[in-house]
């Protein structure tokens, strides 16, 4: 009888929000950022290949220039986000003080506040 009732009851896995957010960042966001950066580089290189291999066709050369331009735009945006994130870490003196351990919580050690 308990087996039958167990099919209709919700089974809850208890985990902290910090562990969940750490897992999301580690397993979803970081690989997604790496994939998008690699995709922008491949798109740029495809534009270079298209531009160089179609010297006689002006339309394909223009398409290659467009692919190179949008690849550079994508790379620039991602590099800008990376630089802004680094500036935020340096501004609040957090570089090296963030401890992200797999399966653990994120520990941030802030300097004492002295007004």
C-alpha cells in the first residue's frame, strides 16, 4: 500500500539555494559563456575564409565582411563583460577572496567597513 501511495506523493530533495546557484553557474552558465565565445570566434573565422576564398564574387566578399564584423562585435561584447566583471571584483577588493568549492557555498570575505 505504501508503494502505491508513494507514486502520487512529491519527493523533495533538500538543498540550499547557494548550492543550487553554484551548480547552475558551474554546470550551465560557464559552459554557455565558453560556447558563445567559441561560436563568435568560429563565426569570425568563417567570415575570413569566405572573404578570402571568394575574391571574384563581390556579394560573397560583402557577406564575408559582414560575418567578420559581427564576429568581432560578439567577441568585443564578451570581452567587455569579462573586463567589467574584473573591474567590479577589483573595485570591491574581492579578487582572491571568493571561495567557490564544488558542492559548497560561496564564501566572500569582505574587508571591515571603516567610514
